[in-house]
C-alpha cells in the first residue's frame, strides 16, 4: 500500500500540497512515484513563474514513462527544490520529504477542492 501522509492535501492527479500560511510546498504522491518507477529526470519551472490551478508546472521522466506534473492550486513559484535536478531519484526515496516547488498561493479557497489524506486513501482504494 502506498504511503499517505496526514495533514496534506491531495489531487486526483496524485500531487500533494503542504500549506504553511500563504505559501505551499507541492510534490508528487508516493502513489505517483511508485507507478512511474525509477525517476531519472525532473524538469522544474523558474522562480517567479505563475501557474493556474491544474496547469502543468513540471515534468518527471522515469525509465518507464514521462509525465507532466500539475499544480493542484494556482500560484507563483517562490522556490524550487534544486536537489531534484541533480538527483531525481530523491522522489523515489521519499516523495513526501522531497517537494518540487514552493508557491505563493493565489487563492486559498482552491484548497477546499482538494482531498484530505482520508479522502485520498479512499480514492486510492478505488483506483486498485
């Protein structure tokens, strides 16, 4: 069973959001990294790039497939996790410790459209 961390928000595209005030860290869920397989490349946006909710902001390539990563909430990129560029396999090691971008939230109300960890666990159970 894939790991789900309590206290985070989740999207149906298997991204997670950790909110801290008006900012949020975003990454891919354990389910996503598990299904991608060994991640060999991560493409991240530039700081100050702005994205709408559900817009592709990054790309992840594994030995099996390439996949876009979608921003579950709109906002402006204030930091990127540069360690992932040098070592994309960190996402396989721990998808929750290794965030991809930190954003300034455009609209905190968008968080209400995401799943809680409990909702996400039910969603994953139905995916199988």
